[in-house]
């Protein structure tokens, strides 16, 4: 299958909206918690069971991105977006059947397994294409798309809540909400399928840099380099630190100020969660665009070094000042989002555009690891501290110290990143042949 090539005069600024249509859709994953109370009540589940579809979806995101990355590179963005559309929408439709028939395993299969494959393929589908269209500003380009994944929940959360209120929170209402989600996202994601194009040449901007100049490394060779595994550690530690706060944000701010004269109300805690989501989304475009100006290694020095400082400030002074606690948490979450959005450009700097989508997919296994590690550290330690009779901010002191240590490990890994050795480079004739094979005869 040949990827669709842009006709003469095609604007490259049509490609980011195509990517956004996919990422805003699959970003619904961050709004899964809206369905949890209704599912628990309607299907008689506990909290662990109701979280299973989301957990499986994140695991499948990492696995499908890792194993499907090479197929995405080979078949192009339109094929990848189509696969993402079919899997993600089908996941909701299967879940609707499961809710209607009260067969919870169908919801796990649909949303978690099938939908999770759509998440992974959809997440990496536009990355390589965006970098080829914007070789002059790769951080900004990928930041625009990946910002959509962070912001998808801002749309999906109130929309899902309104549907449950209108249709009812019983199993029939949940089924109808899932059905509407599946059909609506199919229509919205189809806009990306129709709009996406690959550039006709390796220089989409007159007078700009080539998208294929410099070092080029295959995905198979990349995973054998120390640079890949240093970046794996960098991404894993940065995500672990961010998701550790994001996953437990509302109870965490409530606990920190429970023993003060100004405790945090439930509504204020919910507002804090919304602020964190906004910081997550803003960081994806803001920090990734900044990386185009100051460099990828420098921006990760900021994410990891200043992130550790923010954790230290919360641990030492967080329960004495709400503004300080909120500010530090917002900075950490902006770095969390920025880390996701900047890493494709960092990979391009090191390995080139040759198979950057496939390399990015393999690197996302760090996200799957962090998605388990971050919540486990914070929740397990808080539970043990509470069982020992502690309360308030003392529930989190040890977990924050661990987060600081992880961020410092990530900082060290970032410092070890060096240019890739020439033995891993793709020979020019092979690279040129692969690039030519992706172009139709008329191009």
C-alpha cells in the first residue's frame, strides 16, 4: 500500500489537524474514570474491576505501538489512522454490547484489548509524517498532535457525564453512551484519514532543511544502541513522576491540607484535577516548541532537574501553602506532557526520520512501565503509611523521595546521550531505495 502523497500546492498546515482529529479522539482514555461509578453500580463491580479496561488499554497501547510501529512506517499514515479508527470505534461498540447484555468481559475485551490496539496505532500514526512535513520545527509539529491526546479528556469528560445523565446510569444507559462514543469517534477520526498526506519531496519547505538528511538509523539497529535505552529511562522516569501525581491528584491535595485550618473541599479538589489536565495539555505544545529553540537535551534537563526540585518543594513545604503546592504540581504535569511531545523530535535528532515512527513505538513501552510504576509507588506507600497510623502529608514523604531519586536517575541518563555511532547508520543506497518505494510512480 502506497501512502497518499500531497499534490502540488498542498499546505502542510492541513496535516496537524489530521493528527489532532485522531489524538483528540483517542485521548478519551484519560476520561475513563467518568464511567467507573456507573459501571460499579450497574454491574456490581469493585474499584479494581472497573479499572481493568483502562489498565488493559494502556498496556495494549504500549504493546501495539511497539510491535506495530514498523507496519505504520511501511504502510503510511492513512493505513495507520484507518486501523486506529476501526479498532478504537469497534472497542466502544463491543463495550456497548457488553454493557447492554451485562457481560463485563466484553467491555474488558472491547475497550481494553481492541480499543487499546487503536490507542497504540493511533498514537504513533502521525508522528513520522509530521516530522517529515516540519523538519524545521519537529518539536512544535509533534507537540500540536500529542497535545490532542492530553486534551481529549477535557472534551470527553463533560460529554460522557452529560450522556450518562441523559441516558441513565444503568446498564442500558451506559450501553447507549458507549454506542454514541463509538459512532461519533469513527466520524471524527475519518477526517484525519481523509486529510493526511505525505510530502512529495524530502524538502517540503522551500529553502528549508531536508527531512532525510543527516544520520539515519533503522528501528532494529536503534534498539541495540545505548542512546535508545538512555531515552527509555528518561521517558520512563519523567512519566512515572508525572503520573504519580495525576493518578491520585484529588485525594493527594485533600490529604496534604486535611490537618490545616483550611482543608480542601471536594469541589476544589476536582478543580485542581482540571488544572492539572490543562497544564498537561499546555506543556505538550509549549515545552516541545521551546525544545526547537534550546535543544532536546536541554529541555529534558529542565523536565528532570526542575521536576525533582518541584517534588522537593512539595515534600518540604507543600502542606504550608496551597499556592505553592498547586504551582509545583502544575509545573510537574506540564513537564509530564512536554516529555511525551518532545521525545519524537529527540528520537529524530538521534536516529533520523528513516523509521522514527517504529522507534517511537518501541520507546512507548517506557510509558506502559511507568503507567504501572507511578501509581503503584504512590498508592502502595500511602496505604502502608496510613496502616501505620500516619496521616496528612506524611503519607507521601517516602514516595516523593523515591520520585526525586527516579528523576535524578533520568537526569543522569539524559547526560549520557551521545551521537549514534556510525556502525548503526543505514547505508545511503538502502535508505534511498526505501524512500523511493514509499512514493507512487506519479510522484
